[in-house]
C-alpha cells in the first residue's frame, strides 16, 4: 500500500497541493497536524507511547492520538481517523482546544506545521485497541505528572506533546 499524500499549505494555512512526507521534510513545506488529548473527567490524560521502530520520535510519549492531515481531509476528519486508527475510538465528538503554528527539526527533517488540537472526555474504564505497529502502550497520567515528564525528561516526549501541554494545560 502506498503512503498517503499529506496536505501542503501556505504560510497562512491555505491548501496548496499534496506531497509525500519525505519531500515535505526536505523542502520545509508547511503541513497540517491533528492532535487529540483524551481525558477521563477525573483529571487524568491518556498518553500514547510510540513504538520503538517509528521513524520519528520512536519510543517517546505523545498526545493520545496525532497525525498528519492527508490531502483532501480537514483537521477534524484527520483527528477522528487518527483516534480510530491509533487507539480504536470511533463515533465520538471532539472539542477544539486550540490551534497553533510550530517550526522545529527532528534529525534532518524540517517540521513546519499548523496544529489543531482537540479534546475528548471518556469514561475511565474505556477500553482502547492499539495499532500495534505504531503504538506500544497507552497510560493515564495526571497533569502534574505530565508536566514533570515534559520538563524533567523532554527526551522521553515528542515535541507535539511538550507544545500542547505548554500551550493548553496551564
């Protein structure tokens, strides 16, 4: 199966064209990310641990679900797709936490991104079905535990998790 084409956008987040991820990284093209934070209503947030073989941020803690906005998708569609693919949640209603632009590097990759962040509240006994080739584990954390993790051990976290916690969980 071929890799999906991601949505490349202008510096104002207006759709331009489709591209593969590699070319987007090399060229530093702006692209879109959808991120979801799953909460249990009791102050805990679900983090996913990325699989060890992942190309980017292997074996690191990440948002509950996150991924690229594919060509032809909007942010919400991508968020719902990633939530279902990565941790097996579907037929849910997401609430927007916010939106931000980021620019960083991971190894040789230029990551110029527009990020839309959503929140989902679920029952604490919700069962998750992990996509084994991407997600090694999920675990509930309190916000104070996540803040400590992201500040004391940023090398164990994705940039996306660190950014979302700083921006939306003050």
